[in-house]
C-alpha cells in the first residue's frame, strides 16, 4: 500500500523546565537534529515538516535542511498550554497527506528501524487498525493511590517477568489521519495499534536529568553519530 506519510516535529522556542532544550547541544548537534536526521533516513516518510515559532530553529533549518518544510506556528497556538492536537490540526490543514506521523525532538534515541516497522505494520493491517501510537512495556507491580493492586494479586507473589504486561503511552510516535484528528480531536483513533518500542529508545527529555541520561545513552547506542 503506497501512502503519503508526512512526519511532523512540533517545537516551541521556549522551554520552561529545560531552557532551550530543542536546540541545545546534544552529543555534538542541536537536540532536534537527531530526530530530524532519523526521519529523513526513513524510506517510508514522504516529507518532514517542522512546526515552530523559534527563530533559531528556522534559521538553522533553512541552511541545513532544505528538504524540510518549515511552518511558522500562528501566534494563537504558541502558548505552552495550547493542546498539541490544536497545533497538529493546523499543520494537517496546511499540508496534505494520507497519514501523519508525529514525534518529538525530545525522543532522540528513536530509531529508523522502529519507525519503519511501525509504518509497515500499520499499513499492512489498515483499516483493521485506524491509527498507531508508541508504547513501552511495563512488567512491574503497580498500585493506585489507595494502595490497591492494579496488575497483580498481592497474595500471589509472581516474578515480575511473569506478570501480565501493561503498556505506557510513551509519546515517541503517533500515526493518524486528518479525519481522525478532526473527528476525535485526538491522535488516537477508535481502533489503535500499539507499537511496542524498546525502552532504551523511548527516552523522553522532560527535565534536566532526562537530558543528561538520554545523552549518555545516545553516546553508548549510537557512537558513530557522536561529534
């Protein structure tokens, strides 16, 4: 099934918890370069779009990534509290595509292999599944805020590797159509496929310690990419 797949990387100029993280040096390159380079290496990705309000990012992309489409984020969508789905809908209304693949600059260890596998599995099974999102497998004993067991029986002490897996949405990758986003105001449709991503690839940079840990892991996993 040949489908046009547009990858979207949304980035704000400012960041409250890790100042300037999107364009901060990460193992020798600005952080966002890592995921953009990965997307450009994916044969199934038709085009890459960066949605941003950052003059720093726009200047770099113009010089270094001529094939990447730059969208200037409208002023009314620049507030940090703006829902991501509103930002994505603006992009989908501007750029036509069969499907949209969204990831973040803050997932620098995400691999070409994981993205390509996700796209391939989704297209092979579409429309049985109408969307896709990345997950991380958890096999730990979970409890809710009232100290009630969520995924295990406290009276039966199973080894953690024998617990039934539970999955955490990791925000590494979403694959969806414009119609789903319009109808549900959500990237996740009615019949989503959960793409399990290796835990080491699912690092997300949200606070300073995440940045430092992800950089150490990146240097270990991708030594050939370190500058």
